[in-house]
C-alpha cells in the first residue's frame, strides 16, 4: 500500500453567485486545497481532499 500527498495547490475563482448567504462580489478568491490518495496494486483506492474553508470565508467577509 502506498500513500501520496500532493503539495498545496491554490487556485483562484471569481465569486459570481451567492455563496453560503454571501452576495456575489466578482472578486477573485484564492482557495487552497491538498489532495491525499491511497494507491494499492497500481490502482487508486481512496482519495481525500482538504479545503481551507476558513481562509475562503476570511476573503469573502
């Protein structure tokens, strides 16, 4: 069994619609994501991702 962790990969998206009760602003918001996968027998068996939700909401407020 092997596990792999991707580096943090930030990406930027514009807020074009209402999000969790917050009105759209059109501003760019950076979202940080980390992916973790488990590989067994040369097959991807599990995939998890971690999203920085607090960082996203700090940018929206």
